[in-house]
């Protein structure tokens, strides 16, 4: 009996050791100028596959080159790497070109700077031996060229860095750019960006941050700002912005930007974009429940309209008119939530802005509260606001608290009823 108990105790200890071993590998990223980047995964114990945490499409299959004998395949759980012969392994490496690409509802893996620097999103490299748990963390290292510096969490270091990562990841810069310290943020701005655009950004972004800080409360830490400008991008052109905890990034890509920046309304368009991204910082959230991106993206658009209403009223009116047309066109008889869940993500911006502007006006008419700002103050003050995901139920509760139940009921119908009639009628 004692012998059986002894072996049972040994088995329990072994089980505890196995459970304590992290399902997440150690990750080493190698970033050398003029060469392909490399990522290496080292597991504490042999595994039969590597399952990536974020797989918005199948682009790794097409753009990542694995070690000989390995392959990346697409499964119903996303992209998975494995040995072709099915054997277990402890280490695997992949090479990839650090080029910009648009990923559906996700952060770009790489954002090249026109001055030679590079911004990359660490979440692109997150992976586990199986499905990654929500609270997974990774020990990450970065090796860069000896002449490059790494800017991580607001600090600059030479050639090498190590940190523990998790959640949605973060943006890390590699290059020779010197961070610009301001009272409001730490900026890494592409020196290739035209000077007048740099000047507008450094003037207007603090103004928007001061506005939102006064309405929604100060940020707990001074955020990082990354702005990259790559006119050499070979295919298409556009602009992507995004927010991660305490980070904002804006990427201009494509050869059309020099001409686009000469257009008369470009300063107002750019100001709108700055206000939108600043608003995301003060929302303090990075994601929503499925189909509910109209909350974060729509309210960021509404905050941009509110921020510019005094100095660029004509542009704001034009933007609202354009949103009305796009909202009806994009819904095609579907509800807002259905359209977003089906991948028509622009609905979150156009219809979402109109819904949130209607929330603002209805609350101001019905109460003495300051509309949408009061909704977000209420939401951020709730216990659930510490979570990174915004739920529709919590948002509707905040609307009901600062407005009334009728406004919350209208919003619920506006996002679940088919077609745009209710939205366009309520946004007048």
C-alpha cells in the first residue's frame, strides 16, 4: 500500500511538472538589414505542432519559409506548423521578408519606414503547442544589426532586447530613428515623412489628447507614437492606423501619397485620422465582442467628428453625409452586427459613427450629461472596464445609465434590425 502511495505521489509530482511547463515556446526574432527576418521557436519539451495564436488569413503559408522538413498548413483552427513526417520536435525556424501587408481585422506584421527603420507587431509571432490560452505569455528576444537600436516600451537599447509579452502583443521599432520626447507622448516619426505633415501631427495630436483627457480621464502612462511613410510599397496605396495598450501607430504606404497630400482637404482628413486614433487610446480597449466593432470604431469616428466640429465644420458635415450613403450601401438589407460579422468591416465606421452620434445627440437632449463622453466615462468606471474586450451589453447599460432605457433600446434595435432606415432616421 505504501509503495502504491509512493508511486502515486511520484506520478502526481511528474504531472505537476508537466502542467507547470509552459505551452508557449521561447521566441527569438532576428532582424538584420537587407536580409530576411527569422523567428525561432524553442519548446521545453518535444511537440507535434506549432499553433499560431492569430491567424486572420493564410498569409504565413504563402510568405513564411520553414526549416527543411517542416510545413505550414491551414486548419479549422488557423495556421499550424508541423514536421512533414509527423515527428515531434523542440525547435523550428522560419524566414520571411519584412514587407507590409494588410491582414483582415489585425495589425500589420511589418511597417517599413522610408528612412530605413522597421516597426513590427510581436503578436504575429505568438504561438503555442496547442490552442493558446488567453493568459499565455512568451519570453521574447530580439537580435538586430549592431548599428541599429531597438525601441521597446519607450526605451532605446542597442542591437539586443529581451522581454515578456502577451495579450495582443506590442509594436517594436528597429532602426536609427531617435525617439522624440514630448509632454504627451514619445514619438518615433519617419524622417522621410514630409515636414508639414510632421508639424501638423505634433501640433494636433496633443490637442486631441488634451480634449479627450479632459473628458475621459488622463492616460495612466505616456503612450508611444509610431508614424511610418513608405512610398516604395509596390502594390496599392493606403493608410493604416491602430492602437495597442499605450501605443499608437500610423502607416502610410504606396506611391500616391505625395500627390494625395497636396489636395486641399488633406489637412482636415489627416486631422480626422489623428483624432480617431487618439480617441482609441482613451477607450482603453483593444477589441469587442463579435459583430460589435461599431462600438469602438464607430465611437472613435464620432469623437473625431465632435473634435473637429468647431474648426472644420464643413468637412465634418461632408464626412457625415458620406457615412450615410456608405451605411445604406454596405448593409444591403443586413443588420449592422450581421454585416460586421460577415466581414463588411467598413460598416463599423460608417454606420457605427452615425449610431454613436445619434447616442450623443439623444442623451444631450434628454439629460444634462455631455452625450457620448458621459457614456464612455460611465463604461470606463465599471468593474468590467478593466477587461480588454468591450461587450454590447455593458455598453448598452452605460447608455441607459447616463441617458435612459429608451435610448438604449433604440441602439439595440439600430444594430440588430435589418437595413439602415432606423439608423438614418435616428441620425438626423
